[in-house]
C-alpha cells in the first residue's frame, strides 16, 4: 500500500484491497459449498434403506420387471 504524506491510502491501493477481499470472499463461499457437498455425499448411504438391497422397495423402478429368463 502506498501512503501519502497526509496519511491517506491512494485510490489504487483501496481498489486492490477491495478486489482481493471479493476474491477471498468468493473462495470462502466455494469452500463452504464444497464442504456441504462432501457432507451430503457422506450421508447418502445412511438415509432411507440400504444402499444395496436384494430387492427393490414398493414403488421403486424394477419392481415389476420379469427377471425369469
């Protein structure tokens, strides 16, 4: 940062700081979103019925397939 003799920060430094702050804020939001996705992915196997089941539940796709061949 460049400080003038009067103690004021020049305009280009103020702009640089503002741009850096916006960049850091955006990175923080992306990081928070990524953490949320990772947590949600970790909970997929624990919600509802088991991730892999021998037979589909009622109303699920595959319930009415004839698998006898």
